[in-house]
């Protein structure tokens, strides 16, 4: 199997599942208050089997922000309250959970757009936390647009409506957004096949097969 070195240890890449990730972060109606910043408060995960394209798991972990408060706007948007976030784990513990439960460093992962990749990369660096994922990230929004030959910037709910899929759960909750994104991936894989899906990924991000 292909191997790579991550965080000074050898990691074996496994092409058996796709981890679909959605992050929620502290937010405000306007710029962050002085001394605060956008911080991850939820990591939602939905997994797909890459042989059968069947959904496997749908889970979430809440993350306690270090320097930010959950605003009323944030709670209205995500349904995550200050009390819920305060009971969460640290980002380091959440990243460890991703590896313990999902073997995240060894698997391909994806998200709807590039926000989640950029947000997690930046916060892991800022907080000196070991980045949990492999280098093989799939921008599912881009792949969907490319394979369906449509505009690539559409939102998750628009894509679901286009496919006549009702939104399952609460929009802007990480666990539900990840699950609904995985439903789109399942449709794409079933319609176009795994090979077309992988070839639509830019070469620099494509998994070693």
C-alpha cells in the first residue's frame, strides 16, 4: 500500500472510505469582537464506503473555543449554544478522536468547498495542534460542478434541491451538513463511477492508487 511520512511517522494510505467533514465555527454578524477569532466549535463526520458507495457512519464532536464566545447570531445559525460548546473537548482531543475513530491520517477526506480545509489548517497551526488528516483533500463542491458540467460555486442546499433531495437535519450543524454532503457524493459516485470521481480531483490532491 502507498505510504507517506506525516508528523515524523510513517502513515499507510488506505483507499477504502471517504471521510466527509463539515466544520462549524464561532461567528458574528460582522467582524469578531476585539480579542476573539473564528474558532472551530463542531466537527461533523459522515463516511462512505468506496466499494459499495454505502453510508457508514454519521457522527459529531463539539469543540470548546479557547478565546471566543458563542454569539447569539452563532447560536441562531448553528443551534450550538454557549453551554453546549463549553461542554466540548479541546481541538487537540477532537483531532485525536478523528484518528482514533476514523483513521483520518490514512484516508482521503472531503468537504463542500475549501473552507473546512483552510479553517482547520489555520487553527491547528495557531493552536500548535497536530493536523489530523491526510494530504488528500477533495473539494466536493468543485468535483460536483465539474462532473455535472455546471457552475462550481453553488451552495450545498442548492445542489441538494437540484437533485430533488430534501435537506436532512439542521442546516449549519456540522453533523447534518456532512451527512447531506455525503448524500451528494453517493449520488455522484453512483452516477459517474469512482474512477471519474478520482480523475476529477486535481493531481496534487489525488490519492496514491
